């Protein structure tokens, strides 16, 4: 596989793992699909970092509905990402894909405490870096985690899959049938138009460090491979 990028961060939502039919937090088939994508990209020689959400396990509104503080809800979400990453790490290992599970929350028996140095050692050893527990602090999303980890490992791009849409639109296409698809954008345009691609902190970080963001449909997981190979699908955000 010829790759457009040397180092990437793959951003998956927690829902990408969820077995909706059986009401399980992790679907064997969906997890297997993600493992296949990560493995294919890794075996092509690309350095890979992975960030996954926890929407299959815990959502912020659950904290609110149960009278929990938003801070407790955030920590519960961070812990959910660790659960997801343990599953991904285990199957990567069983598929002979070297990987390093790095957690922003201390969890010595399960993962190495995240540091920029530990991440770069793993990348230099050509291991898949699994970035769990967000940035380890409340009030930050996994978008910010993906952006900050991309900066730390000098990634060329973040590849962000979305369900039900082919990329970025000027309004929510699920609510507005006339929403216009936007193929190419600058970070300034995303900020000035307040497009809900990711949180503003993440956008500003990526803009400052000139990291490309590709947003595309995850309904077909092979799109990750197609983007890596340089196929022009989805939306692209970059500086100028």
C-alpha cells in the first residue's frame, strides 16, 4: 500500500464498537473491522496512533440525568476509553501487531502512564500507540486528545471517521436536507463558520501546528485505507 502520510492518528467514536442489536458495549464484528483497519495501515509502514471515544459505554448526559457532577461524568468517560483500548490492544497483540497502551490516567497494572517521551519511543519502535483516557483532565473531549497526541508524535494528519455523513457540511444534513457538502476548508473557515466538526480547542491546536484533518464516512471502514492511499474522499481541513 502506498501511503500519503508517514504518521497518522486514527480517531474512532465509541459507537464504532457498539453492538446495537444485542445491546452490548462491544460488537465482535465491529471491533474486528477496526483491528483490520489499524493492522492494514500499520503493515503498510505508516506510524499509527489511535484515539477512541467511550460513547458505547458512557455519555455525558447520563451523568446529568443521574445528578452526577460533570467532572465525575468526564472521568467516567475517560475510564470508558480505557476499557475500549484494552480490547483493541488485546486483539492487536493476538494479530501480531506490536502496540503500546498509554493512559493519561495512572493505571499501572493495565497501561503505561502517558508522556510525550513514552509515545515517541513507541512510535520510533514502530508500535501502534493507543491513547486512552483523553488528556487526563475533565472538560476536554477526545477531539482535544487526538489533536494533542497528533502534535506530540509529529503526525501529518488526523483521520476522523463519522457515521451517516460523507464529511463536513455547512449545517447538519440530518436536520437540513439542503445542507451543502464542504470538500475543502481552512481552519480559519471552520472557526469563523462555527462548523461542528470537533471542539474549538482541538481545531486551534491543529491549526497552530498545521496538521491536516480528514473527515469522511465511517459507514465503510475501508475508507480509512482509501484516505491513507490518497483517494480524494470526504472533507479536508488544512491551513491555507
